[in-house]
C-alpha cells in the first residue's frame, strides 16, 4: 500500500482555507451529521463530523452510523481518533481525588454489530465488552486494567464483546500488531494528546474467506502496511450468516479522567429516497464525510450499472434488494467505500376497471392493488368512485402501497349515447279501426302491451297511450310513448233517382250522399267498373245487368266508412237489331228478297220492317222473317226495328240493290257524227265493271283492246279503220253474271 504522509494538523489548516464553495460542503457535513446515533456520554462537536465520547472519569459513549453495511461488499473508512493525554504509564490518582487527571484510560473500540445502539458502562471494557454478544471489535486499549492486559497500550481484534486476551474470542492478538510503538518503556504511546488516523478496510473473499485490514497511524499519517490483519469467514463465524451490520466507535473511562474524540476523516456514506420503488427514479445523495474535498465518486448500483456523479439518479427496473456501494477519493488520496443494501420495492399493481355505461348512468370505478388511491378530474381519494360522465372520459388513479411506491392506471369510462329513436307520431283513428305503431332506431323493443316487435297493431276502445322501451346494441334504453285518439265512425247512406233505378241501357242515375257527420271524401263504385269521387254524382249505365252500389267516405277527422247495396241498379238488355237477306244485289228480273231477323236478344217480342220502297205504301211487315218483291231498278234501304219485353228498342238497315244486268250487243256502228250508233255501245255494261274488249279485223289482227271498257267514257268508234266487217270479243264478270260474248261488227260511215 502507498504510504500517505498527510498530517492531521494539515487537515485542520485546510478547513481554514476553504472557499465559499467548500463552505457549502462543510455546511453539508453538519447536516449529514444526522446520519449518526449518539449514545451515552457522546456528544456532537462543533467541528463537522466530530464527536466527543468521554471527557471525565466513569463515562461511556458511542457513535453509530444509522445505515447498515453489507459484508458481502467492500467496506473502507478512515477515522481520526484522539485518545487524550496520559503523561504516566500507570494510573496513580491524587490523594483525596476520586478522578485522576489526564491519565489516559481506558481506550476506544471500532465495532461491527447487528444493532445501531449500545454502550458499555465499565471503563475496563474500552467502549466494547460483553454487552455486544454478537459483534466484532477492534479494541484500542490505553490502560492496563484486565488481568490479561499487557503492561502497555495495545491494539487487538475480538468478537462477541470479549476483550480478554488469549481466548477463543480474540481473533488477532496485540502481539500481531505492526507499527504500534507502544511498550512497557513508553510513557504515553497513543495517549499523547495527538490525532491518530484509523483505517478499517474490509474485503469479502471467495468462498467466504474475508479479509480485514486495520491501519493505525501516528503523526498524522497511515502506515504502508496494515497494523492488524484478519482473514476468515466473518459473516458466517461471527454474525451467524447475517451480512448486514452497523458500524460505530465507542469509548469509556473508569477512575481516570480522559477526553476521547472521533472525527469522520474519510467516510463514504450516502442516502437514498425514502421510497425506493422499481421503475421510479431514485435519488442517491452523497453524505460522505471528508476532511479534504472529495475528487471522485464511483457508484455501483448492484444491478450492473454505475455512475461517477456525486448525486446520481438511478432507476431499478425490477424490485429486489440491491447492494449499492459508493467509493470516494479525496484530494489527499484518502479513499473510502461504503455499501448499503437498498430494498427496491415493487410498484403496486394498480388496476382499475373500464366501465361501459349508457348516457345518464352511474359508473362505479374500483381500483385494486394498492393501499391509498388518489384520482384526477377532481375526484376525492378512495378505492371506489361513482361518476356520471356525460361522454366517454378517462380517469387516472394513482395507487400508493405500504412502501410508498406509486403506480397508476387509467380507467376509460365508455359512455354510449342513448338510442335516437323515431316512433309513429301521435295518431287518431276511428273506433274499431286498427293502427300500426312503429318505432325505429334501436335493436330490441318492449311495448306496454308486452309485444317485442318494432311494429305492433292496436285497436284501442278508448283514447290510449302506448309506451315502449327501446334498447340498442349497447344495452342502452330509452323510453318513449305514442298517443292514439279515437274518433266516431261515420254513418253511411245514400239515395238515387230514379227510384227504383231501373231501365233500358243507357240508364242515367243521379246519386245523393246522405252520410253523417261531415265528410270530405267520397268514393262511389257503380258496380260496372266505373267510379266517382264526387259527393253527388250522376252515372250513365251503358251495359245491362244488376249492379251493386258501394259508397266509401272519410270524415273531416279521417274516419272511414262504407256501405254496399247489392243489385240495386237494374239495367235491362237492349236488343241488337240485325237481319240477313238472301242477297243484297238482285236482278230486276227476279228481285224477291227474303228477310231473316237475327237480333241478339231472347227478350225481343216485336219486329217492324220498313223495306224502303216508295212506290208502295204497304212496304212494311210485322213478321219476324218476311219477304218482299222489288219491281223497280234502284237502291232501297230496308229497316228492321225490334223491341223487348221491357220496351228496349234497337234498329238496323241494309241497302238492297236491284239492277238491270241484261247486256245488249250491237253488230254495227255508224261513226258519221249524227249521234246515232256513232260508237260501240253495249247496253247495261256499266253494271258489269270487270270486262275486257278485243276487236279484230277480218284477217284476225287485233285492232283494239280495252280493260274495263266503259261505253260512255271510252266510246270506241273504229277511228282509223276502214269500213267493213270486224269481229269483237267481250269477256265480262258482273255482279250477278259472267261470260264471254263474240260477235261480228260492221263499220259503216
């Protein structure tokens, strides 16, 4: 080890030369003094980090660090100890005095133990003793009091409060001490009134083989080699497997007055937030004490991460116990390392439900997983909250567990709007009518009638209100209702003219509405396929038959009524006059016409014939099927009048033609312009429209040809032909006859 040649008096001079920034550091030391428990006669001194253990005889005082160290980690501190002033080796109290002056008793001990309190009242116990049943002590004895003590001041390592030498509890004898110049010939040794540096360095070993190095210095320096060395399983053999212990230093006096002090020269120490929680930034505050400015900090957080900041912030991702160590080095080269076990607590597993409600309902928020719950949105603390949001809203709950760790969760209250439904508006119907009530906009419905369909049919006997609960797909319900009012049904009746309404077609009937109360709509069905919307219509029946009459009405209040009277209209059949004849065109030579009535009615009882022949007064007949002889050529209108048993009449006529169809063929013409036989004139040929005339000369040559020869128009006179004999052929087809006529024709001029 490098030898440190720094005197404690030099450290004192440094304090007087601190700048303002260093003063702040010193002020911090005063504040950090609270990290030590002062017990017994020990008191805090004005110098930061310094404590007085005794200042009189029969006293015992101790200073304990309030933080446990973990012996699975390195531990290294440097203290400044002052054992008082002892001019003589042996104590010889003055005559008549109960307390000797500056006689150097009894010494101090550096102690590791599972508790952070404890003092020993006996001066001979050197601030240690049997009161520390489970402990390790570096005993620095400045007075020979116990039977096993040597006659000089000495240093040794013990356990379990047993300071006697040569016992099983003495781990390292004073005989092994190096750089301890106390002997029987030395009058003062460490009770020289001077400050002595004390360094305790602990290193955990492999397989439980730990090493303790104790350095004790004179003249403000530490020796290069350890004064005492202990190697062994400290945790198992001394502390029963518990590595977590407190450290402190105690001192005592017996019958000898002494001033014993301790100052934290280079002591690494730190504090963390009171609540150490996984996933949350944890502030580590350097509370180390050093007589000289600290120049470096090296943190090990126990999870693989480290830092060189004086006051780092670290986040542990997982809960657990982590051994956090801080190693410091000051400007004088003094180093110290301290390890605390940090219990990182789990965050509470805060869980809050996500209610789904309908608009206007109350949502119950229930948080679990923590001890204390606070909410946003102005909600008071508590695990269960009742809220009525008007729309979907998030609520943040922060839960705090018993370790002070917090976590949060967000509850989403989903607010479904109430279904927007449309329902059949308030309606009015007539008594006895049925109305359909329909609601839309939801998924399920429940009417006050017990029906569950969207549309229901009702026939109320009185004015009624129908309620319906409409439920949408989210289970949200809205109630609505519809009012149905009743009106009086109309009394329907009518009259007609003529009365009775019967007659031959066409029959005209005038109808008159006599319904009550006041109407604003009429619909007549006349039974023959015709209708009317007039109040008092007039209808003309064309067809015969028995006809039902129905009248439908609507009152001014919308009430409907109807009446139907069967077969009230009787329209008698009109006969259809018709007849047949044996022909319509007759030859004058035989113009006897046979008339046969074919009128279409079984009810025809009278026939009247008018044959249209003006030459005879008696050209009529009352027979059903008469005959008549026309004696003159011409066209005659023959009428038939028929009547039924109900007096219904019809008539018809036919045109009878009587013609002279006998052809007279000439055999010569004299086209000399005297108006007699000037052209070929065939008498009565005008009654034979379909004909063909061919004229040939004597040699058989065709000299004239004419389709539909008309003597009055065509007037063939043989123009251009020589007088002589010719031959003509007439082919004809008339109304009554057809044939072919051949004759010679003489042309004479």
